[in-house]
């Protein structure tokens, strides 16, 4: 359900940005540090949106990779805990078997 809402919000934002860009088609002067250029505002808006998406995508990749690393660490810790639990269970079984054998009634003569 969460993914559906993200898709819906993404589509709505894309429509709003497209309408905003289409309305603003006037030519504007863009000042780079070393040069100036006159471009249509629609290209500036769409370029800014694309650069923002690229930055978001790169940050998301970093987050996903760190989560994958955390998952591997947690899985290793889980396996270690499962081994320790299995060892403790086997130790308890052996101890209880010994106690049962020791507590058996002795025959009376």
C-alpha cells in the first residue's frame, strides 16, 4: 500500500511540474560562473528537476547499500545466536539425561 501512495504522489508531482514548466516558456538569462546563456525557462525547470532526481537517486543508493551491510551483520549475529542456543539446548538435554539416570530408584534387597 505504501508503494501505491508513493506512485500516486509521484505522478501528481510530475503533472504539477509539467504544467508549471509549460506555463513558463519565456527565455531567461542563466549566469554560470564563467559564462552567461539565454535558455527557455522550461529547460531550466526540467533540468533542475532532473538534477534533483539524480541527487535523490544517488543518496538512495548509498542508503540501500548501508542497509544491505547492516542486514548482513544482523544475519551473521543471528546465526551466531542460533548456534549458541543450539549448543545450550544440547547441553541441557545431556545434563537432564544424567540427572534422570542418577535419580532412578535403587533396587532394595
